[in-house]
C-alpha cells in the first residue's frame, strides 16, 4: 500500500497555494507547469472515436449533405447571411469526407498526430458549417473547440504511433516508468479545455436564466416528450412527474454555475465531475442524446492530471497483485503493452513516415471516391434508371392543406393532476384516493400557445351530479392553474370526478375516491 | 518569457473570445449578429415547444398529381435519431435546396409548384400508451394541425414565405380581441406595400390549395373564404 500514498512531483507543482507564489506566479504555474499529457491523449482518442462514429454514417451521404450536387444547408443561411463558405463538387466533397474519416483514424492511433488533428479540425468544421441541418449542433461546436486545443497540444507524445516511431522513449509511455523517460510539456492547452468546459456550463446556465419556463419544468418536460432525438425511456416516464423535473432543473443550474469555480479545487473537482458524468449520462435516457454526452466525456478526460493517471496505474498494479491468484494477472498488466517491435523495419518506417502518410491520404481519397461512385447514392446508374418521385393520394395531399385557425380545446390542456402537496408550485403526489379533510389540488398544465382561455373546474359525484364549480380566466402567458377543493364539510365519502372545461368544452377529467376521515361531515 | 509570448497571446485571445460569448449571451448583445456567434454562445436549451413538428414538402405536378418530396426515394438521412433530415429545418431556411436536389435526381412530370407544409400535434400524444392509460381517462386521439409555410416554383425559386404555425395561432388569439381588431382596422393605411410578414398575405393568398376529400379535386381557393 505504500505505493498508493506516493506523491509525484506533478502533485507538488499543482498545489499552488503551498508554493507561496505571487498571483502572477500562480497563473504562470496554472498554465505553464509541465506534465506528461496522458489526459489529452485519452481525450484525443475518445473524441476522435466519437466523431468517427458520426462521420462514417455521414460519409455515405456526403454528396447529398455537403456538395453542390446535393442539398447544402449552410449555417450562415439560418443567420440570414447567405452562403459564406465555398461549395465544392460531389467528387471533391467525397474525397474530403474520406480524408476526414482517415484523419480521425490516424488521430486516434496518433500517427502524424498534429497534422491529423488539424485536418480533422478544418474538415469537420467545414462540413459542420456546410450542413446546419444535420451535422452542425452544439456538440459539433464543442468538439471543434476541443480539437483546436488538441491540435496545438502535444497529445501525440504518449500512446501514439508517433511515440512508437520516435526511438527516443518508446518504453517510457507508461506512467509508472522512470520519470526521466517521460516527455513533459506545458499544460496550457489542457487547462484551456478545462476552462472552456466550465465556460460552456456558465453559458448554458445563462440561457436557462433567460428562460422562465425552465424553472417551472415546462421546457424540460416538453423536451423529454419530444421525438426528434433517439429513444428516451426515462424521459417518457418523468414527463408525468413534473415535480421531479423541477428539482432536477434547480440542481442542474446550480451545478452549471458552480462548475467552473469548483473544478479547480481539491474536493470540488471530483464532486462536480461526478455530477457532470451523472448529468450527461442522464441526458441519454431522458432526452435521447447519445453523441453529446460522449463528446462531453471526452472533454472531461482533459481533467485527468499526470498524477491521476499515475494513481490509476498504481491502483491497477495493486489490484493485479492482490487478485493475482483469482484472475489472470497478465491480463491487467497494461503497462507491459507495447506495439510490436519490427526490428530493423521500424527506423525505416519512421524515416518514411510522412511519405507513407501522404500516400495513405491519396489512396484513401481515391478509394473513397471510387467506393462512393460504386454505391451510386442517387441510384442514377440503376438498370431501371433514376428513381421516380413518390406520388401521394389526393386524400393525403388534401390533409396537408387543411388550414385550421383555432386549436382544439382538448389540445390546450397538456395534463390534469390531482394531489395534495406541491414543490415550486408543482403537484408532487399525484393520487386518485383522498380522505375527508384533504384539500384536493387539481392542477391543470396548459400547452402554449393556448391563448386566453376560460377555465372551469367542475366537481361531480359518481352519478355525474354537479356539486361544485370554480372558474379562472387564464391569460395566454399563464401555463399552470391550480384549483383548490377543500374536501372537508359537505362532501361525503364516495367516488368523484373532476372535469376541466376550456371555453365551455370538456378537455380532461380525473376520477378519485374520497374515504371517510376525521373531518366532520356537515349535512 | 519571450518563448511563451505566443502562448500567452493565444490564451488571452481565446479566453477573451469565450468571455465575450458569455457577456453577449447574458445581456443579449448581438447574439445572432454573425454565424461566428454560434461558436461562442451556449444556448443549448432554446425553444422546445408544446407541439411536435414535422415538415412536409409536397410537389404539385402539371397533371394535378401531388408528390412527396420530403423523403428522397434513394433513402433519407437520419442524423440524430429516427427522424429525417428535413424535420430539423425549423426555420424553413433550407427547404428550397432540398427540393431542388430531389427534383434534380428523380424522374417526374413537370412540376408546377412545391409547398412546404408544417404538421404539428400536441406533445401529450407522444406519451407512450402504458403511461397514457395510467394518467389520462380520455382516449388517445391525436389531431394534427397543418400550416403552409412556403410555396415555391418548380425550380425552387420565387419562394413565398408565410407565418409559421405558432405565430399564426398567436396572431389569431390576439385577433380574438374585438377592441384590438378595431384598433388594427383604424390604424391600417389605405395604400401600403404587400409584405410577406403581414398575416394578410396568407389570408389573401390565392395559391394554397384548400383541404380536399377523397374524391373531390383539390382546387386552389381563397383561404379567406375557407375560414370558419
């Protein structure tokens, strides 16, 4: 266990306060202390693998998405500024898309890392700007920022083909090997990624502060039930528990604001990073976001310091020894992993590495163009000729041209919930059984744009006899109305129904049972 | 220090740009002034409405036959899930090029006109059946609203834009107020230029076919006439 408490020089240099430095000295140490870029190498591999997943799919549609032979949707058009970027022919775009896929692969393995990452940055940014509909999203932007930092960092110094080819310290890539073998570099690109992620969260919090509907949970509720992303089973369930959503909203915004201030402190860092991982993982099952969390997790790897990676390796070594008899110990011995020694071939490969790289690029681009030509994305070379337009029936076409000037009354109400307790104005204990003496809260969530509506809450007994009626003139900006019905006094135990009417027409109803309670029944 | 000067300059510039993004976004200063702002403004949470939207591109042939142009016959792109690419064109900015591309690569009769139609329904109908049954006593009866957002000629040129459905509903709710209606009437000038942003354009447009039924032909009519 002695190894577990071993402190490295990297630890000592990171602890700014103990060094009694001036403010400038602390800033200098913050950006310019030197470490082995393990975190950046991991971020490089994870981010490029994620982008590779997205771009391999888009490669087959490259002609359609990014070329003049397709339907380019430049982001600048959405900003009302016309087409900013040059648009290329189908063949050129397919060649560049193939190059992008290759550059992502070479970035993952770390072959000509800086050139590869620069190519990825330029090409991915270009394609994303060309396709504002289906390539450019905020995760693309975040990925571009991280790629920029990776391209100017020395993330190819470890765990890369470049490192293997350079004969200097190919045995020194593992954290527990002697420090004289490790190649250190200034950490400022890594620190900029860390700051960048904190600033993104701060900006996201600013957006939420601008959005009043965020704090009522409405924004998140409607997002959770939207079907434009992937499947989100937990979101479908949570949408019926808006009280939980409101609590999550408050936790999320507090975490987003605090992130950048806590992530550079000793105890704050693991806490906010753990919350971040939880938050982004939750967006997968609640909102159907798959790529966004992976991009953020890749960025999170930049928070790994040299000392963290060393600690992880010490743990793995400890576990290997501890459970040597249980598992195959060699399976955990990653520090022994190395690319094969090709003997006399390796210096030759290293010498011609750039030439090989250029040749690989040219071959990949040509092969990509040939493959796409063979795939014939528009089906122009089919024996039966180009595709025909899909005809639709008159009935179907007529349906598209129905124009209604008003929304149905039942569509103005999103949900009706009965309960007795609220958090932030939201009913949190939905139920269908009450006891005499309870105050039943009938909460109506309206779906904007509902306009100004006359809302009625009608209480009926089991036989449908009207017992009580309340109404509320709801202005267009009000999306939540709660009627309070005191079940004490004249209301006997039995079955009841609450009916919500909008502009005189029934929109929703809920049945409930009232059990006898301690409250005196006044006849 | 001299060796570090470029790095220091880069750090200062980069953090300055990110900082400007935060300030611009927080105080709403020129957030949409330039496409570059998209790279420094973090509005990942904007405008999720209570209605689910789908977009349809419908082409009208010379024979009166209608065609679906929104789904290319060679297969669609599904960028972020099961939805097709055209459904992410929220502002109807890119539809003309999508239309051009589909028409260019398919065989078809001469096309007279293409319509970009929004379809919307309340998102409560997206709730899975098992949760619906547990939380709603009503039968699940989804109703779609349709709104013609753009019309364009066969070459996807001469695009005429109309209000989106949300603005239209909002406008209708304002116009439910008779006092406001009267004031609008009083303020209206006798001579004025036609504007695509004016709701009157859609009301008077003689170009949008009215809803048809199975057997009756779809003929262009004045939308104002068809209003209830």
